[in-house]
């Protein structure tokens, strides 16, 4: 892609955003695996982990993640309901869905997800998803649009900012556009 090296240079010149990560999954083994992989990255600070939507809603209000690794299907309430709850509280994190169910992928991306990891996933696939989130957060801060999922998009009325994905070498660079996704 013409000019992609300039895009890459600009993205690299922006100081990376520290990640405040929340892990939400009803399976303790799945939470442990995500936590294990996140601990390898010095930019990541795990601010909490929850086994249910209700448990997340009881978290201290001072815990405001900028990235959530979120399971879709959990007992009683699902991950999309958690995003609506976050939106009602003015919390708009970037989200990487982590699930065993492919049938929710379209809904996840309609809601503004950065990525969708299918269980079981390997270390490389996880690293790619984390890199996408880092890029989105860094570019979002640089452009003043550091919001992730918008609760309006969870219910179907998407108002998230569109991102253009450019592949360069072995990574994806996300570039904010002036369009709103629909």
C-alpha cells in the first residue's frame, strides 16, 4: 500500500498507551491462560478479573479498564450485557472477545470489538490480538478518540469510529477514519 511505511513510522512515533486490562470469563482455566499471556507484556497492568457480569458490576468504580478480554456466553448474563452496563456507567473500553462460539463474531464486530479469539487459541494469535488493541489505543489517544466499544453499538445502533486496517509485515496497523461505522 503506497504510503504505508509513513503510516507505520507515524504509529511508531506515538508513545504507547499503558494497558489497564480486565479479564471476564466464567471459566477459571480460561482466565488463568489469558492472565499468563498478559503477564509477559510489561505494558500490561491487570486491573481485575471476573467470572460473571454481576461480579464485574460489583467492582470498585475506580477500576476503569481501557481493554477487556471478554467471554460471550456466561451463566445468567452474557458479555454483550456487560458492555451495555459499562456504557451506562460511561466506561467504553476496547474489547477482545474470547469465546468458543463462532456464531457471535458478527455481533461482536458490530459492537466495535478489536478482535475475536476462538478458544482454544495459540500464543501467536493472542499476541496478534493484543497488538491490535495496543495500536488502537495508541492511535485513539493520538487522535483524541480513545473510546472503545460504545454501548449504543451493542444494542444495534453503531456509533463507533471506523478504523482502516493496514497489514504491514507481520502486524496490523489500525488507522482512524472520519467515517462512523454502521
